[in-house]
C-alpha cells in the first residue's frame, strides 16, 4: 500500500470507541414528575416474568432498534411502551453522559419530564409496578459505593508462554464500583443507581 493511500484512509476515518460495533446499545429515560407539589423521580420494578433481572428496580429503557431515529428516540419509545403513556406526555428530554458497561453494553441515558403521570398504565409484561422518590432525597443522600473485584483467569488454550513472565505474569487487577441507594424498602443499585448519581452530580454543578 502506498503512503498516500494510508493517509487518505486515515483522513476518511471517523474515530469512535474501539470495538463499539460489537457492543449492545441501550437507551434509558430518567423520568421526573410532579407529585404532591414536589419533583419526584419515577422508577419501575421489572416484572417477575422477565427473563433478565426480574423484580429489580430500573428506569424505562431498552435496546436501540434499527427503526429508532436516534438514542433519544429509543429512550422515548421504550418509555411509551413500558408506561403506556402517549409520546406527547414526555417533554424536555435531555441527554446526560453515556456509559460503557463492563458487560459489553453502551447505555445512553436521558432525563425527561412526565406530564399527567396519572395516565400511566404500565405494560404488565415488562413492568410489575412503579414508585416514586422525592428528588430532594437524592440531592441530600449520596449513594453508598462498594467494590467488586475481578480476577483474570486465562482459558486453558491461552498462550501464557508468549508473555514476559509466563505463568508469573502480573495481571492488572480490575475493580468495579457498584452504587446503592436505600429508600424505605427499596434497593436502587447497579446501572440505575450509577446513572442517578451522575444526574445528581450534574445538578450539584449547576
């Protein structure tokens, strides 16, 4: 290959996250609503019939489809499907930082306002129930953070002899932070808590 062709290829390339084409891409909405004169955060409890994470607390959201206009469109579509509200009831939808999960996912979170929450009729196939928590609780209650350690375990056919040190190679330890919010009898944790914590960080910076 000629040097000129190499540089032409580089000029045409748009950088992205290396390997992102193999990641599953999801969009979620952190819903805000008015309740008893206060701003509340709305949560879902996943249906016990769900194959993945039944009974866990989450925000509306799901995998981005090829028919979605963009990540925002996917977040709105999933919220409409799960909460059973018209699209017009979702307003002021804004993105916050997306995150890359160690489990092969890119999650695009948005914050949005739910008008007429009394119109919510959840899809029972996906949502067991909903509940709300006053925003002030999260503004005044930082999450508890715990660490999960990952140990490198090469498979049997891994060419360990090609590494400097061989069997004694010093693998770099990896650690994952898990966030927890405890509100009454509800345990909000994992990606939901991490997204929520980031949202609160954005508010405190303002």
